[in-house]
């Protein structure tokens, strides 16, 4: 009968609703876990440098006058400065992430990518300080529509990482070109330490690091790839990672054709 049918429809509808609600709850649970992990991570990252800072300050303040000879005193102060810089970098990265999350869309300005890359490569060369062979191949006419400052950080992040995770004497190659399928591709290839496959899917999560102490030693915050991935998404680009442990890695950003700026004559 039609009543039975209605009843059946109602039951199906309610079941479906319950399914939806359960699914929403799992999603909320997951968000809550992510948020909690994030707060725990930030606290942990700040606590380490603060502990070092407080320790040195106490030693200096408690020491009797002239008990710490000048060269040692200077060394303490430099160590304290390193820790302060680390916290500054961390806070700056956190602010960048939060800005990215709070602003809905990236600009659509004309971005002179070759020019940005020149600067990024110069900075990379300065950071490497002759320890690596750095080469590049850049299409001078390939420009994008987007936010220049965001793109500059994404490009630099990948170069900085290549330098950080490539031992002295290694090679780094930076490319910016069109692909056969009409996209624009930025890639940074290194002959560095590489990453084993099981880490690859999680690499762009906030604070995910293959080797926490190594990352810290090279001045990393564990937020660089999370920021880069965010910027990529806002620019219709994908972040792809290919890597082989002990051989090296290639990180690339592939921009959708609609992000490529039309050529002006
Ligand atoms: P970090 O500040 O630690 O470098 P990122 O988010 O930039 O943070 O990178 C996350 C992790 O990915 C790094 O800690 C490192 O383990 C790994 N990684 C990133 N780039 C490379 C690379 N070029 N070669 C090897 N490992 C890399």
C-alpha cells in the first residue's frame, strides 16, 4: 500500500540522516584531534628553546661577578640568540599559516615568476655558500596570475629544503617551464638524503618531519611544506614529491593552465 511505501521511505530517510550525522561527528572528532595535536606540537616546539634560554639566563645571572670569562659569556649569548631566532621563525611560520587559512582566495595579480625565481635562487646560493652545485633552467616568458609574496615563499621553501637536506658537494637543479599538457611546472631536484616512501604521504602535514633533530639542526620548523602545500592549493597547483632514500628528491608545483598569464606583446 502507499502507506507502507511512505513508511519505508521515512525509515530509509531517517537511516540516511543518522548516517550523515554520524559521519559529521567523526569529522568533528578528527578536526578536534588535529587541533589538539597542533596545540601540543606548538607548545612542545616553543618549550625547548625557552628551556635553553631560561637555563642560560639563570647561569649568567646567578654567577658571581666576572666568574664567566668573556669568550664563554659571548658563546652563551650566541646560543641564546639562536634559540630566540628559532622561536621567531616558528611564530612567523605560524602567522603565515594562519593568514593563509583566514584569507579565502589568493590575489590574481600578474606575477613575474622568472624575476621571483632570480631572487629565490640568489638567496639559495647565499645559503649554500658554495657547498652545492646549483643549476637552473627558467622560461623567461612564463608568468602566473596569483599572489607574488605567497609564490615567492613557496618557491624559496623548496630551494631551502633542497639545500638543507643535501650534503655538501651535492647537486640542485631548479626548473620553471611549460609541460606538454599545457601546465606550468616548477621543480627543485636534489641529490640529497632522500625520503623513504612511507613518509611521503604525510610530509606536508604541519610539524611532520622525518628526522626531528636533523630538521631542528638545519633551522627547520616543520611547517615549510604545510605552507607550500597551502599556497599551491590557493593557486590551482599540486605539490608532487618524488624521492628515493639516499639518492635524492624532486619537489614540484604544477600550475593549472588557467593560472598562466597570457603573453603580452
Ligand atoms: P622543515 O622545517 O623540517 O624542513 P618542512 O615542512 O619544510 O619542514 O619539511 C618537512 C620534512 O620533509 C623535513 O623535516 C624533512 O624530513 C623532509 N624534507 C623536506 N624537503 C626535503 C628534501 N629536499 N630532501 C629530503 N627530505 C626533505
